[in-house]
């Protein structure tokens, strides 16, 4: 069995400039329900989880970049992004990743579990064009759990059970100890400094303090931050 110490979980969209599809149900809400439940399930294991979902974003790129930076800087061994699809006539679950490695293996395992809930298995798609898959330095998988605009998918759709299926799918591949109190991470949040930012402005944006930012990032001169620098917020 493969080893997994730290899992990065990214709850798709859910911030400014990056909102999900709207179908019979809202993708944002479904992603959040599945993601939170999944994070909860890992609390009782020996796996360290980083929740990569940002609190705020100033652009789509910033939203995606914060997720990637949180996973990369947190040294996650695997990155999982939770989404729900939308397309007229579509139904079922699919996995998007670079095929041929562990991400595909985990994806197949998760889709088999989701299929058992009665959702159609659309299989794995090789996607080199997705930012979060490209820019993360560990194996990365994006799961589209179901179509939020499909009547058959959304009829009786149960995010809790889908989270359970994803959890089982991951546990089938990695050696995970269950029923532990676990060493659980706080959210790690990173922000990419843009022109015009000051520590004070960033602290206000994320509802934190300049002192906290200085301490988390080991900043020597609080008037000196650099455009493009990734600051840890939390
Ligand atoms: Zn999405």
C-alpha cells in the first residue's frame, strides 16, 4: 500500500471571482458539504489534512494559486479537489488528473465507490490543462462528484454518502490508520502579494493582525513585503 502523511483537500470554488456552476443545486454548496464531511472523516485517522480552500480571493488566478500554494508549502503528498459538474444531458462522476500514476489509481478507486451509490461512472480523463493539477508538485486529482444540473443525479443526492465513498476510495489505496484522535492541521492559508498591498491591508482582508502575519512569516521589516511573495495568513 502507498504511504500518505499529508492530504491536501481543496473545496472547489466558494470564493470571490471563483464561483461554481448553478444547476438544480449550487455547485458551491455541494462542494462545501462533501468537502467538509470528508475533512471530518479524516479527523479520526492518522492523516494530516490541509484544507486548501481560500477564504478570499482577488481574482480567479489568485483563488486557484492560493489552493496550490497551500498544498505545495504544506508539503502534501496528495492533492484532492472536490467539484460538481454541469452540462445539459450529463450525469455521473468523473476524475480528472494526469493519467498513468497514483492519481489515476486513487481516482479509479473513488469512482468505483461512488458508482456503488448509484451514480454513473464516467471514468478518468487525462487533463494537463487544469491549473491546480499542473501547478501542484504532488499527485493531484479533481473529482467531479455528480452533475448539479442533472435531475437523476440530484434526485436524493446525499453529499455525506458521497464523502464516505471518497474516503473509502482513498483508504483502499493508501495505508491509513482509522479510529484515532489524529494530528489534525489547522487550515493553512496563503496569499500571493499583489501591487499596492501592505501588511495592514492584507491583515484587514483576512481578518487577522499585522503582528500575526509578521510572526507566521518571520518578517523582519513590516514595511517590506514583495509582490509575488506568498504570505502565510493562518
Ligand atoms: Zn467546479
